[in-house]
């Protein structure tokens, strides 16, 4: 009997593994309840990376506070608890030093959990915030194929690690015709739309090493050939979440004429509130953005819709 693996990848502001795993476990239980099919076997996989960035960011914040003018800056908590954690997580991951540590941990933990996967098994991706970018970067970005990585003391094994990761998934090089197939994608509060800018502005001949589009398109083409239908992708966005962006209208920019390969739907998780007025909306990211950005994990709507999609995947 086939097994449904559900991979949870967290976003910014996650520094304790136990807290993330407990949160993901609760969502996993709600998804199983939503599927409501005792004949199906489910296994959760939780990928935690948040502690790798903690020390560098703490050093940066201490540097801010050491400035004689720090007390003159407005929104200090928002700067250190929201902006630094989001931009800091992004900048640190894109550096090869921290990025390589994330890749190694992914290889050790996620590949270990998928070690017994069979060809008929299914993999469902549930990613939050910057975690979406991290996962897609590991799976699709050409920067991990650069031979110069072999020359660095801290990165000499990274190309092999990335190849090992990609070889486990159907549709990716170096073993595109074998491995477990991704059955559905669920992004929550994701800034992945912003990466269409790399695709739009990249060199049309040489491309960009951070461009996710070519390998993502190749994966979707092989999955479409395998399943004879587009892969379902639900993009959940809270209207008060400043990190969340729609994907439906951006996908043509990423896939360039092959958007029929994916069944993508933007899902708004909240109808808004009294703050929905032009002037007050300017303050929503400061007053409420953090709560909105973390709301997906406990949303019954999100778990229900993920369960509905999983139940419909053959």
C-alpha cells in the first residue's frame, strides 16, 4: 500500500525544534482528520533549520544596540523581531556558509525519513514563509551545481549532497525517472512570487544561478507526463500578512507558457477586519503582520483544504 509523506518546512521566527515539531504535528493530525481515509498511511517529516541562523542574528542585534543612536530609532521591536529575522534568515541562507549547513541537515534528516519510500508513494510539500524559498532553492537552483563549490573547505561536499537530495525525487536530475513523486504543493505566507523577478531579469542566454524556473518547469513536465494531470498547488495567504503574495498571476512569468502543468489556486485565509481602510492598512504590517504571518499553522481552513487535495491525489 502506498504511503503519503507530508514534508513540513517552517519559515522565519522558528528557533526551537520542539516548538516547530509540536506545531507541525497538530497540523498533521488535522490534515489526517480532514482526509478521513483509514485505508491510507501517512507519515510526517519535519525539517527544522531555524537554529542555524540564531547566533549570527543575535550578534547583529547586539551591534545595533551598541550604537549611541539606537534609542532614537522607531519600531525597535518590529525591526529586531520582524525585519531582522526575515531579511536575516534570507541573507544568511543565501550565503554559502549557512546555506551549506541547511543543505547538509536536509540531506541527513529528510533523506533519512524517505529512505524506505517506494515508487508508488506520494510526497506532499507544506512550506511556510522563507521555508518555501529554501526548499525550492535546494531542489531547483543552479547555484548548487557550481564546480567552484568543490574548492571551498566548507562547501566541498555540497554538490554531492544536493545531487543526493534531488536523486530521491522523481523528475529531477541526476535520476529523473526514479524516486518518489511530489503529489501536491502547499505554500503558506510565501514570498516565492518575488523570485519571478530573477526569472524576468535574468540573462536570457546564461540565466541566473538563483533562477528556480528551468528545473521547476522540468519537474512539472515530468510529473504531468507521469500523472496525466497538473499537480495541485494551493498558495495560502492571510490579507494582513506582509510576506504573503499571490501566485496565480505570477506563475506564467515563472513557467513561460507551461502554466497548464500546475493547478494553482490562491486561497485567502481571512476576510479581514476593521483595519481594512486605506490609511490604517499602512500600519497593519507593524501592528498585526507577525500574528497574521504565523496564523496558517493553526488555521482549520488551511488544514481542511490541504486534506481535501491530498484525498483527491491518486
